C-alpha cells in the first residue's frame, strides 16, 4: 500500500491539469522562451504571438508546452489565458501569486511551479525586446526570473543537464 499523501490541489488545478488550455506550440512565434531544465523534466516553454496596435504590443496568442507537474501545467494554462489580449507590459506585471490565486491557491511546496511559468513568460518578453528594451522593462532580472534561474542552476548541479536560456 502506498504511504504517499496526495497533495492538496484545488479542484481548479486538477481540472486544468486534466484539460489544459493553450497547450501546444505556435509556429513561428514572435517570442519564445524555455525555463527549467530538461535534465529533471521540469521544463516549460512559452510561445507568444504579438502584434503592434495603437503603439502597444498586444499578445494575440499564447501557448505553452510543459514537462512539469500538475501545478505547473495548471499555472501555465491559467497564465496563458490571463495574458491573451493584454499588452506585453500588462503581461509582464502578472506575478506568480496572482496565477496561484486564480487557481484557488497552490500547496507551498508547489509555488515554484507557478514561479517557473511566470519566469518563462518574462524571459520570453525580455527576449522579444532584446534589441530595443522599452522603459518599463527593468534592465535587472526580477525575482521570478532570478528564481527560475536559480532553479535551473540547482537542477543543473544535481543532474548535470544542459539548460536552454533563451
Ligand atoms: S514544475 Fe517542478 S514540481 Fe512542479
């Protein structure tokens, strides 16, 4: 008999894990980034389609691929829903805790799964502006980006995997 105790996921997390929205890639995305490490399997890829309208960059479509856990899949599903139709600036300002709130909360041990999703999104947005950084985009890495980076470094030390830092 298994002695493992099921994690206290909310019904929303379980529903989105079973039926994630925006799963898959976008061909020829305007922005793309990966966060996590293929070495341990906790990897998320974010794809964005962005168009310029009224001097704003609008996220027309957002999709993801996740090789993370149920919480990561649910977080990425929610995050991609939240950013569709928003400007890149609005999307940038979404924090991991807002994503977790939308899910009805995450077990403390699973908060990093939401951080990884937000870190991936911010990396994609940063990548999009790599030639021409707007004023609102901080030149220094944000906490979510640093945490995603730290997690990758820990995983790399543990597993010796190669990390894609797009
Ligand atoms: S993404 Fe690593 S445990 Fe959820």
